C-alpha cells in the first residue's frame, strides 16, 4: 500500500475563467471493499456543460467513483450532489429521478445481448414509456445515425457487431434519451487507435451537441487530450491534482507527470495488490 | 474447541446464505408486485421454460411410467396383486414422480440457463446498465422468471402426469396383457382430486424454488467465466436439494393426518 502523498487535495483553479455552477459535487467520498480502502475522502466538482476526465492507474478506484455517482455502488461515507440534490442515502425514487438525467457508456459497452440493436438504443425510452415501440424504433435509427451507423444495423444483435460498433451502439444508447450528464468508462479500451479516435471525436461532438456535462474515466492519454476540458488525477483514493487540460503537461505535479508520460519510475510505485 | 468453531462457522455461513436468499426473494417479489409487469419478458420466459422443456419432461415421464408398470408387475405378481398396477402408476406419477422428476429435469435445464444468463449479464455489466437506464433489474429480470417458473411447472407436470400414465398403459397393455379399457378404468378408480392437486402445488413450489436459485446465484455471480460456471453449478445443486426437501414438507402438508 503506497503512502498517502503530501500533496494538496485540489489544485488551485485558474482565476481568469469563471466556472459555471457545479452540476456534480462530490465531497469526502469514502468506499472500502473489505479491508481495501478504495476511495479515501474524495472531493470533485464537475461544472455544468464541461467535460471532466478522471485519470489514474488501473485499480485506483476510477470505476468505483463513477459507479458511486450512478448509484450502482453505495459509498460508505461522503456526499454526492447532482443539481444540488443529495444522492448518498437517497430513496430509490430520488435515485431513479436522478438517473433519468444520466447516460452511461460502459467499458465493454454492456449491450443487452438478448435484444436487437434498436431495442438496446431505445431501451431507456421504452423503459420509461416515453414513446411507443414504433416511435422508439424510429428514434433509435435516428440516434444510430448520429454515431455513424446506418439503419441496417438496427436489427442486428450485439454479438454480430465488432467491438468498435458495439461501442457506438453503447454510445447511442447513452445519448438516446438526451441526458444532461454523460458518463464514459474507459471509452477507448480494446479499440484500435483509429477506432479509438473515431469514438473520441464522437464523444466530443455529441457532448457539445447535447450541451451535456460529461464525467469520464480513462488511462488513455490520447483520449484525455481529445475529450477533456478539465482533468483530475485520482491517486490513492483522492484527487491529487485538477486543472484544465492545457496544463496537463506542466502541472508541476510529479505524480501527474509520471502518469502523463507513462514512466515506470517515479513517485507512483506499481506493486501487486489484491482487489475486491 | 476447533471442532466447535468449525461447526459454528458453517452454521453462521448457512444462516447468512438463507437470509440473503430470503431477502433476495422478498426484494424481487416486492419490486415485481408493486410496479409494472414486463409482459414481453414474462412471455419469453414462459415459452422458454414451458414449451421448450416439453421434450425433456415428456421423455422422462414416459419412461418413468413404463418402468413403474414393469417394476410393480414383477414385484406385485409375487402375491397376485397385479391389478393394483394402474393405481400405483397413476398415484406415483401425480403425487410424486411427476412433480419431482419434472422439477429436477427443469432445474438442470432452466435453472442452469438462468444462472448462466444472469451471471454473464452481471459480469459484463449488463445488470448495471439496466440500473442506469432507470430499470429495476429485479423487476425486469428476476420477477418474470420467478413468475414464469411458478406458472409453467404445474402445466408441465400436468402434461407429465398424462404422459406417465400413458407409459404405464403402453407397457401394461402391450407387454403384460392388461385389457386397455380395464387399465384406464382402474387408473381412475382410486384417483382423487387431491392427488393431482397436491402434485400441481408441489410443481408450483418447485418452479419457484428452481428459478429463485438460478436467479440468486446468477445475479450474485462475480469473477468472470469461472464465476459464472460456479454460479451455474450452485444453482442446479441447490435447486435439486431444495426440491427434494420441499417435496417432503409439501407432502406432509397434504397427506399427514
């Protein structure tokens, strides 16, 4: 277990650009699995309409962070506010209300393999009974077009798609109900560099088209530079640096430097750790 | 002391599992009964569990009926009681063998496939994806399966009863020289409604238990392919054991006086 670094929790924000109010405000988030403390009092704000990317090594709790916000993992302590509404310890109806604002792209796309592509895309619409099946299908095809897939993909099953196409369908499913907040979990993992860039561009474009707030996690630096407005680095259960993406290369933080430049040697020690 | 500690640990583990299963079942029933019912899911599961289980249940039933007739004949002819064969076949089928064998066969077929499907959905984050799409996985995935199992197993057992009696009839008439009309008449002579009903109630209980085991173990599986495999095994083993245990208690409920 690496020692807690003696570095300020949040880097100073640049005073020049006024930041919009926080869409997501996380304070003192703590989560342990058994004896392993994954998050140790994490603070993070995501400003409305901005795209924040959390970077950090594998197994540092990035996924846990996003799952806490989504309400899939219940934190041990702390506060998560979305539009000022507290989600930690909230009732199921409050959580379901908040989730209507969310769209999520999972690492492995997590498409429902018993349903054809169009039903996957329209799942949120159908589940909330916003539209009938015929309209849902039309909406799904329109959404598929936004991610560059033709209507012929609508009736295929997820198992018939390549990894890149699955990611696109996952993306279409995430944006189908026009959410206010989008979450991306390692959006480029497992894709070739070209397809990764295609997905990054799609994310960038869709987020700005929707005017959505985005919270992503990744360790792919190309992806970070493409989709982030701001970057936060998660290390040892806390955010140890946060700043605009332009400052990433001269953050003055040795941990961030080591991560950004992918060096095996530096303050971050890589050992073998048991998870879960 | 070490022995006591081991016994204590095993007891605590058993109790906590029982508690977790009961809470899981109550949670699924609560969310299934309070919100919308996913008819499409229910229909698909009923088709999968009922219709597609017919061949395996039918084959089991016909050979069970046949072997029952043959075994009773070789045993009962020793004291000139061959006439009891139709009654033995029909009572054994409706009260015991129909529900238990159908339950065990469906546990192997359906319980395993539920555990594997939900387990895969769990490890590939599909269950998490449902949650983020504001859909309660218990209501969408688990409740329709529980309901389909509880409804379809009695239907399967009814079919198994008829096919089992048919099996006994075939052997008795074509091999053992019974008169066809006599056999059918004797089959119904001592059959009471309660015999059939108790078998159907058993079937409903078994259907609930085996789908519950499939759902519980699949839903809670973790650790990739190996975890899914383990969940499948646990689902089938625990469903089979629970069916045999529940069989005794339902029988006692109906017939102990």
